[in-house]
C-alpha cells in the first residue's frame, strides 16, 4: 500500500485531466462539467467493511429537496476524487482515486477503498470541483484469522422523519462504535401527517416513484445527527418493509402484496425503491437493475463474530390472514426463501466465529400476547410468528449444528425488547439462543405493556426511543439498551440519553443474564 | 442578520434591454406561484441578499398566501402567512450562513385554522443565502 501525500491528492489529477482548462474549474475535473454549488449536503458514509477494504459513499446534491429527486445536479457526469488517510488531518493519505458520479444513479458514489490494513481506523473525504466534503471516520474489519479482544457495535432501526428528532443518532455517533447495524425502515414511504408531527415531508403523498424515493432519502440525510452517525463509523444496512411499502412480501410480482389479498406492488415500484435504497446506502452489494436486489450477505469480524445480514422481505410468503393458525403454522411457509435459509444454515455449520449474529428485520421470538397456543389472533402475521416453520427450521438448524452463540438482532417494533429463544415458546424448556431488539430512532411506539407472564421468555420491554449498544468479547456479549429522554424536543441541550437496561450473554450459555 | 455586499447584477431582458441593478437593492433571486400558476394567487419571492422572503397575495379569492420553507438543519416546514388580502405583502427575514440552502413553496391557506388549501402548493424550489 503506497502513501500519497496531500499535495498529490490536490494536484495529482491534473495530468489525467489534460491540464487546466477553464478558470474556476479544478485542474483535474472534466472541462464538460458545469460548475456546481457545494454538493455534499447529504454528508458522507462508509459501510460493509472487510479486512482490506471499505465502501465509501457520498451523493452530490446541491439542492437536496428538489422534487425531481436529482438534488439540483445538472445532467452531466462529475468527477469525484476521494482519499483515505490514517489521520484526521490527512497528513498521511494511504489510498485515493477518482470516481464518476452519473445522473443515472442520482450522482451517488460508491467507492471500494482497497489496499487497507485490517483492523485499522481511517479517515476519508471527497472532492468535487472546488468543494471538499466533511470528513468521515471508518475502519476495516479485523483479519479473518485473528480474534480481536473486543468489538463495540450498535444497532438501530425505524427513523420516521416526521415523528421525532434524531437525537438517538447523535448519541450513537458519540459512542464511536466499530460498526453500526441498520435493521430497516430507514425511510417511511407513507403520506405526510406533518400537521401533528415535529417536522414534515416535502413530498406529502405516498412515495412510489424513483424521483420520490430519492427525494425522501435526501430529506432524511438533511438531518445533521443522521449524517453524524454515518460519518462516525461504517454501517451495515438492510431494508425492511417501509423502504418499499408497508408490510410488502415476496419477490414474485404476481403474489407480492402489502396486505393479504391486496393488489400486488408493481415491479416497477419495487425496482425504484431498491434503486433508491442502493443509491443512498454505503453498501457493496451490486447495484440492482431489476425489481430484485441481492441484499442478504455476511460480514466477518475476525474469529470473534460472523454477522449474517438477512433479507426477510423479498423471499417471504405472503402474510397469513389475521389469526389463521393453520396458515401461520404451515410447514411449507418461509420468511427467508429456501435459498437464503440454506445459505444461512451452511454458514452456521462452519462455526467460523465465537459469536453468530443474525441481523434481521422482524421479531424472531414467539410473541403471543394472549399466551394461548390454540389462538393465533394475538400474534403478528408479519413477524416470524407468521412463519413458524421457517423459524423452527433455522432454530433447530443452529441447534443441530451446535452453534455456540447464536444471537438474533432485530428492529421493526418501535420498542426495546429482550428475549430468550426456545424451540417451542409455549412449553419453554431449554434456552437455545438470545434475541436483542432495538427500539426506534424516532418512530412512535406503543406504551401499552403486554402481560409478560404469558411470554416468560421475554425478559424486557422498554418504551423509549433509542438504540442498542453492544460490547462483544470472546467471553461475553454485553448489551445496553439506550433510551433518549425525548424525540419530540428539538433542542439538543434538553435531550439526554441513558442506559435503560443492561444484559449479558455469556459464551456458550445462550440466554440473557442480568448484570 | 448578516449582510453581504452583492455584486452588481446585470439582467439581460428578452428583447436585449440592459438593466443594471445596484448593490443592496431588493432583488428576487427566485420565486414561486401557487397552483394554478396561471393566476398566481400567492406569489413568494426569495432574495438571497439578506435571506428575505416576500409573500404576496395577488388575488382577492378569500384565501391567504402562504410560504412553506425547509432548512438545511433538517427542520421544516416553517410557515409565513400573509392574511392581509389582495395586493399586500408580508416579509419573512431569515438568518442563514452564506451559501446555505433553503427549499420553499408558495401555497394558499386558511389563516383561521392555519390549514393549507389542497392542491395549491407549488412544486418548490431551492435557493441559497
């Protein structure tokens, strides 16, 4: 890995660009580029770290809220230089290059910055014309054969723009985690209810076109706390339902529907939603070109942790009718699809890390608030309860494969939860895993407490907005549920965070331990 | 509010007429009309110098002219109401950092309950301090 000086970054593009052309246009830029205003309004981000590389992201948008979703960019290609340094002053640049931001991708940039050292922190930034982006902080994963002494990660989900301020992101950024897992509902597609909420969408109708999805992502990124969280650490992001349409299911356009019996979502809408998600996420998954996207994937944190990022939306069967035990418990149903299920089970069989973390979208443990096995009316048909055979195959699969430390990480439900996992949630018995569930960053949640005596495997419910912070070591996972004092108060000086619950999971001993 | 010297602005009209505007003069850098734009019952202009909105009521239709704007800190919409009737204007002064963006719309509304008239908001435009 060579070292490139700051001077090289600033001046090195001149030769490639054929020298200076027009006063006011950077020497390395194309002469064809129209001059633009400051374009880094949406910040910078990084994600999907490997031992030798990380994805760097930005999107040029001098007018981020423009209704055409193009961020005020001219319909031209733009050169975007990037550099990675080992210090925040960029005195020691270790990688650099130039990418092309194109109109077809809303001038988003995904750079795989390679040749990096494993387990190292870096700083990065972009440059377009004379404009220099904010500096982001990122890191690589540890080498695959090493076991790091610890890993600090956070996971979060559900950031309804109108329903609250993103203070939780500010506290998450201040934690400076090694990795942030985003478990879905980055945007909400629905109509505006700004009259009663803390702020409002500019597109007030339900979004269903590429321009509208793009614009909604851009509006979210105008939040400084969200930008700070992206700039603080690499993210590993998955989507849930609201990135497309509430409760959508399945990859087959003939069966996809937002609710049982509802008309299918047009494949063009899914394609638009996936493209906009990809354009706005710091991910290394391939750009989607159709109404499907290859979203499930795996990250490795040395031999300490395998992180399996699941997609429980694209390949699931349609939701069962409410209360339909026969459908919910049908042995043929799946929430992951057969291919992804086998992909997960094969990986679990390798036992390549001390901890196997399943980052996914919807509630995994049984959550029958009525507690009556003969009555399915008190369960969510959208969660794994609606696909019990799928859950059974995966849970039994990790038991059969003697997976040492399976931990499921979940979002979606707008409250903090913690649960022990069983093969049967009505008879209980042996604890075979652990589920940690994060509340929402801002989305409103119920504060009606269910009767936990009917669900003894569920150990905790919290009603605050927030996120979950985890310290992982070879011997223990320490999980802290962080709550904020208010998502309705805009003034940051009046909002505090606190650890509202703390549990440990001990190596080789599935289940929650109070600490 | 921060004030800056604006360079002399040269405006070339459609027929080639040349006008020279002096520094500090009120200049609308962008504007929006409520829908339908053909009647432009509410007109909002933004002047980058000093970051000033002007909200004009241009039709005696019983509705107020309304400005909606969003700021780069992720907040909005903020409202600027002109309930004073046809032929009046209301000024809304902002204090933005130089180069900062603002996105705004012109709409019609009912001042009594502070509601917007459905379907009257312009598409919106971004301008800069």
